[in-house]
């Protein structure tokens, strides 16, 4: 399944019949148990159900049919080759006129489909972000409840002297929560990156940004237990992070 607990990203394709038998079965088993996914399904259902009907050809009205057949019968009675040719051309014009709305409706349906999928992807990104935030809070509560948890204060450097930070961690664990304040909001394309330093080797453990008030946090998942590192530090880096620090340290904390 897309994630352990939810199937939001499958729902647009489920409505459009784009899943295989196994995926369809998974969605249909999950929906009765999950109010969140059912809400996503209902939001998308209206737009998706309209698509097959929106592209249906428009039938001619009775008046159009009557006028068309009157023209044909008149041409047959006149028994004129030239009149018959004109009747055929007129008939073609009528059907061309009928096809124009169908093409327009089909185009509108395609646009609606694209917008629906884009909205679904945007919703998925928002849900993923919420899940990440909930996970961070869950880890923080777990760490705070452990007797072995410690809080390490960060000391700011002259680069951003008003910056503050705390690392909440059980040093025997791989995970920690870094909470910062007083940092400057960064322009687009720049992020803050957290580092753990073992000996002389820094290891990047995640990037994040702060809000307009300079507040932010990041859940760190280190490759080794935190007790093997001596220092935690923070730098400013290009979006996506760097293999090694490329700017001056903004704040740091000694583990030992």
C-alpha cells in the first residue's frame, strides 16, 4: 500500500478505474475503516463522476432533425444532381456544427481531469506534511517521557547571535528533536542543515526552514547512536543540503 495507514494517493486513480485488481481491493477494504480517506474520496467523487457524462456527444434537437430530413426529401423530389450535391454539403455542415460542442465538452472534461489530479497530488503533499509533523511531536513526547533523555543547549556564534536551540535526545538512541528560535528566515533556495560531528567528520542529518518568527524544528535520525558524536552544529546551506558544511557554523552544542 502507499503508506501503512492511508491510501489517499490511490483514491483519484480508484475513481477513474486506473487501479489493478489488487490495488482496488486494498482501497475498498481500507475505506470503511478510515474516515480521513473516505473524506478524500467524497471530495473527489463529484468531479470524477462528471467526466464520463461531460464528454458524451450532444444529440440533435427534434427541430434540427425535422429541418434536416425536409431538406433531404426536397432534394429527392427535385431529382436534380446539383440539388442533391447541395443537400449533402448542407448535411455535412449540420453534423460539423453538432461535433463542435462535443469537442469543447471533451476538452473541458480533460481540463477537469488534470485539475482533479493536480488537486489530489497537492492534498497528498499536505497530508504527508501533517504526518511528518505528527511524527515529530510523537517522537518528542516519547523522548521527554524517557528517564535517560537529556536536553543540550546550543550556543550561537557571532553570525546570528540571537539564535537559540535545544537538542532533546536520549544519547543511546539514534533519534533526537532539534528546536530552534531566533534564526533569520532564509530566501528561497536556502535551508538550515543540522550536523553531527564525530572526531573531525561532520555528518548531515537533515535540513529545515524556519517560520517568519525564526522558529523551527527538525527530527534527527542519526546513522549511529548519538553518544558516538561529540558535537551538534547548524549551518546555512543550499536547498537539498550539502555533503560538507559550506558556510560558517551558526550554533553548536557539545555532547561530552
